[in-house]
C-alpha cells in the first residue's frame, strides 16, 4: 500500500481508511518517494514508537514537508540530547499554569476578533477572520512579536506549511522571508523597541541550557508556525464538525461546561494529519531490533505511526467509530506521546475551548453557508481549509 492515501472533503477519517489498517496491527507501506516502510496503527504500538529511545526521528532523512521545513520543525525531528536541551529551554513557557495565566489574554483576543466579525456582518469567512488570526495573535504575544506584523507573517507561514501545494521556489522564498524576519527580531532583542516575551527571555538566558542565536531563531519560528497553524486549522475543522452534528450547537450553548470534553473528542475524531497522506505521524528509524505486538521491527527499518487510526483503536475507545462529545476517559494521541508530545498542548486546548465557546455564544444561529463552498486545503503539512463561509442571525447574540 502506498501513502498518501486519497484525501476527501470531510472532517473525520473515512471509515474505509480506518478499515484498511484495522485488520493488521502493522502493515507494509510505500511512502510517496517509493521508500518502503511499516505502518503501525494500534495505540499501544504507536505509543512505543513515539516514546522508545530505539526509534529515531533524526535518522530519517526522507522528505517530510516542503522546502525549508527542517528549519522551523527542527525541534520535532531532533533526538536527545539535542532535543532535550532545546525543549528544556522553552518548555516552562508552555505549561498548563502558563496557559491558565494567559486565559484573559486569549479571551480578549477572541472577543476582539468576534467584535470585528459582528461589525462587518454576515456572511463571513470565519477561517480568515477568526480561526486563523486567533491563535497567531496569542502566540505572537507569547513570543513577544509585534502583532501588527500578522499580515506579513500569515501568508508566508501558509506557503511554508506546504507539502506539495506550492512550488518549491515559492516555499523556499517564504521560508527565507520568515527566517529573515525572526533573525531581525532576535537581533533586536533586549532593545527598548522589543515587547518582551519568550524570545527576549531566551536571549537573556544565562543558564546551562542557553540556546545559540541560530537555535532561538529556529525555535521561535517553529513555535509560531507549529502552534498557530495547527490550532487554526483544527479549530476550523472542529467548527465544521460541530455545526454538522445534530443538536450539538444548542447543547453546547445551553451547557458550556461540556465544551472541554467536546474539544477532547474533537481532538480524537477530527482527521488532521496531512503531510504523508492524511493519517500519518512522522517516520522513525529503528536503531535496534524492537518487538511490537505482532512483528519484530529490524534495525534500520522505517516505521510510521498512524495517529489518526490509533485514535480509532477499538481496544482503547468504546464505540471508536462514533463521535461522542462526552467521552470519558479519552486517551487520544492528538498531541502525540513521549518526548515529542506537543509542547504547546496546554495553550492549544485552551484556545480550542475559548475559541469554540466565543463563536457559539456570540453568533446566534450560526450555520455553514454551504458545505460545497468550503475551500479544503490539499497537499499541506496538516489538513484544513483555506476559507469557511458562515452565516448567523443579525441582532441576536
């Protein structure tokens, strides 16, 4: 079987995609460039691949995204001890406590964007007017970037997030522009013109974990792109799913305390991976022989954990093929697992919760203009949309 699998315009993983993998815990596959690999789909095996030191991301040298992808995502593809040192330098800024401290800021950003949306009136493209700028503005504040730079950054990040959608020269230029922007910002750090935040803290850091100038540029660029792009697209896909679930919007408006569990189920349910076929995690190289459930992985073999399918594992999730907003417990792998678990997941969860609550509570009668008018993104690092036209009832909030 060859990845990528055929994409299609929907929010959840197609049942026939799940069924392809479900019968076998491991499956021989071929990556897009013809490289042989092994797909791993059971959650217990996926957790092993993501956490066992005998699987390396850094040793996989095949294509994983568009031109320049290695720079912004270097934290994601590095191994210990380099990965450990870099992650330790920034992880204190992305704890659950830090996210809670940022709750007022996140709420203000969401409300301001909704104020602008309401002032303009329906119909509106809620992706470009809310879902996309919302996490970007939050993360720019955390990093200490000038939010007035958002119009410069957003189109370049979208192109740099390409996995075949844009031409290589376009991706390379967008990546250079972003790198130059962050180079300039890091170089100015500490001056009166800078706004404070994580970048300035990293430049001033004098601990043993101190990062080089180049590493700060790389991590700042990666933290903005990987945090904001993923959250923006997942929020848009989640809104589509919620609007298409009978009665769910009314239920969440009446009982907003149900939003956190709904967000967790959306994280499990929404089909999000994009770069290697819509269902895959990052390829890993086995550095030693490793026994999984039904197979011995030999040293040197490439293993791809299929996170979207692992989130439909019947051994872990009762009614795995059903969307259950109040599912509990919900041990999904949307944020990965192990040492590479998403560093910004506390912020992403809160942004999803606040974003969903703000939209549903302030836009009465919210509906999709037409499912056929959704502009679905293809050949991008993660699945998503380029536009999402919606309507709502004017004068009611």
